[in-house]
C-alpha cells in the first residue's frame, strides 16, 4: 500500500503530526473513507478559513465527514462534462459552478468546432449545472471561496480529469490555497495533480487500481436527497448565522 501527500511547505511526506497508519481496504462506505481521509487532513483543523467542497454526488458523503472533523463549512461544487455530439463519452470540455469553463483544445481542433458551436454546447451543460446547484442547495447561496483554503473532495479518482477541471475552474475564484483530497486513486493520477493544487492528499494508492468502486464494500449511488440533507446538517453545526442567504 502506498500513500501520498504534499505538505503545505512543499515537501513530500506526511504533514507534521499526522499519523502514518495504513488504510484498511476496501473502505466500508464513503463516510468511513471520509473519516480515514480526515485524519490525513488534520493539520487544517480548527482554522476559520477552511472550506470543504464535495463533488456531487459521491464526493459529498466523504466531504461531509471531513468537514465534521475539521469543524469547517461544507458546500458542493458541480461540474458537468461537455460531450461531443454523437460521442458524448468524449469530453469537449467541462463547465462548473460559477460559470467556469475548461475546454479540451485538442478535441475542439480535431472536430473543427466553431466558437459559437462550442458556446452553445457549453451553455447547455451549464444550465444543468445551475439546475443541480439549486436542487442540492435548496436555494441557499454558495459559500464564498476567495481567500480561503479550499479542500476539494471526491470519493476517488480513475483518470483525474474531473478533478483537474474543478481545480482549474476554482483558480479563477482566487482561493488562498487549493487542496485536492481523495480516499483512493492510482499513484500516477495523484502525482499528476501536483501541478494543479497546492496540496494533494490521496489516502490510498493501490496497484493495480482498475476502478474506484472496487475499493469500497458499499459503493451504492448517492441520492440527491442525501446530498441536500448533509448540506443542511453542516449549516446547522458550523456556519455562522448570516453566512448563507436564500436567493430571492
């Protein structure tokens, strides 16, 4: 078993004081994985500038446990792939919360898309992002990210493409630090994120990897209702009154 992290001082290895206990795989479920990952993020506990972002839907139960352990607010960051028409599995790019857009320039050139065609496809995906945000947050505005330490959490990475798109999108919101955190991923994928995030924490990097779901005993789909419930529970515990507002 291998473990990776990059410390805030830029050195490799465990953050000062963090235990190097081995993860037990497979994880029982996403919330158990979140508790194990939270141990490796303990150097962020008790700070008032930390924000935990879960990637819906599977990343939110993991992120919820981390937010609980760090005593930090929890929010969601929605990202949707922009697929090539007729070949939707091929990513033309991605759009994310706040209207951020990341394009795969090589695919755009290879298929000869014009700017207005790309804009139309991206706008369609962005409407779905906005719909999902409204559903998950139930009309409550997002937590401001500028100047904060933002910890982005998913339930695992296979290729890292979604996480890279999210990190690129979040850079435009001027966080003080970006942290990518996942319970399990291939070692090469974790290493590839070091150029995108200020800190990368992968609790377990088993080889051969094959698929994220293999490393969980319970990897059932997460319902939208559960995402909303976890966000509401966090707001009651950790978000000061007035930090969130209902959209009018």
